[in-house]
């Protein structure tokens, strides 16, 4: 009897460990997970030849140890922008949002070239193009047969199955969320910060995106491409212009080049 009880206890312990410690990283499990300057470790997913972080960046230092400023007041956030200071914040200045939504960064943090962990980098326009081409070529897009929304769509396979506000039409990110995230990319609706407000958590996410490395920028601002945008009432990842004082999410890709 005692032997049986021990076996049941061991099985229960193994189950708990798997539920709490085993990480499904999508199509391919990877070792050697990235760690940022603060010690945060990120899960990864391989999609084609690319290896992406599965979570938004949440580091509060550059990778050389320089601390980012964390202005809570809107006036201080904007002052950081005009003073060209790399900055981050948590949504609504609430650090409990750091997981699973990550931090929101200003353009000077992203453009510093030192925000991503060593061996990783902030995604650029070429990275996104390669991702979408792979999804299309390998039938990873989401196909809908509805006559009002017929087509193959790329947002739903990239969006996480949790946190999105409901939207009724088939094929949209907010509809039947259990069908989301076939790629394992796990995009979450982290919202954004503007020059005078936080907003849109649950509604959308914007990812800062650098320009193609084949383009030589003539100013700091030209380092940035248009952000990549996923919306709860969208079927495709689209483009979103960034503006003065905005704070958006960052998703990193392994630097294999």
C-alpha cells in the first residue's frame, strides 16, 4: 500500500512540474534561451529559418548596463523624448503588466542599438517580410470560407490565444481565439503609450520595426520603419505610423547574420 501511495505521489509531482515548468515553444523546442541584462529569460520559437522570442521584451537596461529612464508622469515621458533619453514604462505604470505584456519603449531606446540581449536584435522590415513569405509558402495563414471574409489571413496565426477582446467576424483575431497562434509567435495585445495616455490593451499591439539593413538612414528617425500592428478586429498584420512620444512593444529575433 505504501509503495502504491509513493507511486501516486511521484506521478502527481511529475504532473505538477510539467504543468509549471515545461514550455511549449511552438513548432520546435529550443535550448540556450536568451537572457537580457536584468536576468529575464525568454522562450523562443523557430518559424522557418528564423528564431523569434515568444514574449515581448521587458528589460529596463541597455545591454551595456545603462539604465533606461522610467517616467511615470506624461510630462516627464515627453521630456524624455525631447531630451532624447532612452525610456521604458509599464502599461498604466503598473509593473504587474510586465508579464505577459512586456514593457513599452520610446524611439530612443529602440534606436540605441543596445536594447536587445547580446546575440539578438530588434526585428526589421526584412525580418517581417521573410516571416510572412514563409507563412504563405507553407500554408500557415488562416483560411476562411465566409463569403463576406473569404481569404488567407496572417494575423490570427501570429496572435496569442489569450487576452484579446472579442470580435464577432470569422477570421479576425478576436474571434474564436482558441484557433489563434498556429505559428507559436504568441503576439499579445499590449496596447501603447501616447503623449498623454495609455490605451488599447486587449485591442491591439504595435511592434517597433527597424528599416531594412540594406537602407542607410540619413537621420535618427529614419532608422525606424512603420510599426507592425495586430488588431483584435483585424485579419492581417498591418502597418502603423509612429509619432512623437509613442511607447510600443519590442519583439526580438536571433541575430544569425
